[in-house]
C-alpha cells in the first residue's frame, strides 16, 4: 500500500525551513493588511511558524491580545524564543488545527494566515473557520504564493525540475501549490461575497539576496524532508543533488533574478 500523505506539511520543519520563514516580517509579508490595524485589536495568526510576523503584528495592535497558532510544537519553540528576545511577554503561541480552530465564535478582530491555505486539504473550510472566529466588522486576511507563476533567470533546467517536483509533492499531500490564483474562488466558496483580491511579490535581484535565497533553497532541497518526498515522486539522489547544485549556481550568478508572486485576500466580516 502507498503511504497516506494527505495533510502532510510539504516543507517540514527542518532548521533550514524555519530559518527561511524567520526572515518574514509584517512589512514584507502582510503589507496589504497593515492599514487596517490599530492598537487594541485582538489578532489570531494561523500557521504562525517561528512567529516573526505574529510578533510584528502584536507590536502594531498592542495592548490587544495576539495568538499565534501552528499545528506542531517545533516552530512554536522558535516563536517563543523570538518573543523572549523581543521582550514580548503578551503574545501567546499555541498548537491548533486550522480546519477546526479551538476558539469560540467571534473571538478576534483580525484573523490572518500567511502561506497557509496552500498547504491544507480543505482551504475553503479553513476560511470558513476564519470567518467563524472573526468578530462582525473584523478582517479576514490570507496571502499565498503561486508556484506556477514564479519566474527566474538564468533559466536553469534543474530549477524547473524543482518546481515541477515540488508541485507534484504538494498535490500528493492533498495541497494546492498554485494557491495565489485561487484565493478569490476559495473566498467566494467560503461565503465571502466581496473579497478584496490583490497581488504582491518577493523579488531577489541583488547579490546578497540572491546568494541567500539560492543557498536557502539548496539547503531545503538537500534536507531529509524534500529528499524523501522527491524520491517518492521518482527522483534519484543524483537528481536531487543536481537541483541542490543548481540552486547554489543560480544564487552566485551575477545576473540572478527570482520573482515570487503571491495572491492576497482581504475581507471584512459583515457587521
């Protein structure tokens, strides 16, 4: 029998993944939401990972209550350590399921999820849960990448193999890697009649950021989580080594350029 992988988190929680996620901030990952924040709002951050976005949001809404939620303990350890480093003793980090949020109806003014819906087996249900725990007049916010829309130069064939492998792995896990373009449809299916849909990018186009992104992706592809799942899709160790080498080669190329496209959904729960 083939292993049941549906619901498995495609990235895993290896050190290289947490280090990459730890570079995310409210400014570079939730700018579309920031104009709607003010002191005193209560915020739920779903899929908070190492907590850097969560803690940025907490600083903006203090003294409001802020909870970061993830479905395993490993990233929450990093998040709590980050909170201590910032001197934040208010923000809470808890384990919970995005498809069955452990909160009463109308508990938060803002319910936020960054790069979460793309990993879920039922993103519409997750949005319905986000709506449920949001107060009337509050905000539901989600941002997700779109792997098919990512583009780069030089166009190394091994990087295209990485993309196709990742998309196959994600779909075998019951996830949708091209989530950004689906946010409007998912929002409407969840009952949001007039979601605001925007797009934004992360761009790596200078020597320092390209070197970091290339090495970060190489480390992730060399890790046990990606390697195991890639081999389940038929890749050999030599194929994975080629992808890892290509990422490092790309990152050191003086002409390197990489653009990640994200969809953004913002909706206010009717009062």
